[in-house]
C-alpha cells in the first residue's frame, strides 16, 4: 500500500461539478491499494500518516503531525500509484488490487481513519475526480508500509 501525502493550505475534490470533500490546512492523501494489501496494512499506513511530522512547530521545524497542526485530511483513492513504470512507455496496473476488492478495503480504511481522527474528508472511489489543491511548501512524501 502506498500513500502520496502533500501538505496543503487547502484542497478539495469535485465530482460532476459537486465538491465531495474539502479541507483547509492539512494533508491531501492519495492512497494506492495493492493486490496483496489487507486492512491491517492499511491501518498501519493510516496510523503512520496521522503521526507523520511534516508541519512546522513553534521553532519552524517539521515537528508537528496533522493533529498537532490542527489540520484536516482529504483521503483520495488513487490506483495509479500502484503502477509499475520501470519498463516501457505505458504503466502496468497489474500490482493494483481489483476495483471491487479495493473499494471495499478503501471504505474500511475511510471508516478507520474517521475513528482515529476527527477531520477526514474523501473523494469518491473510482469516480472521475477533479482534485484542486494549494501545496504548502511544496511538501510531498511517498509513504509505504508492508505487512
């Protein structure tokens, strides 16, 4: 499982002209689910995201996590993060979990994220989403966890 996290000043997801999720200051999280990923792996990744210290503390150093920075999380499913891109000129999506299984796991992870953190917004799984953001920094990290 992979997460591309971006520290943002604001972010929102729009589907068919309607905003489905929106945060101000916080983390935009693109989440890729692999073929062999499990709920336990996903929970481990969500926990890491919530604890990851990438916000400026009172000394101006990256010492605070999203909760300490009083931010929000916008969680967006992103199967393309799982693509193999080392060979050729077209991405191979074989490592991504099939959509029906991934949707169920994504929904469980959204529920888990809500149980661990107050301000969680989302996109819509497999929708044609338009993601608007103002990256703060820019600060972007690729996080991965394994079973």
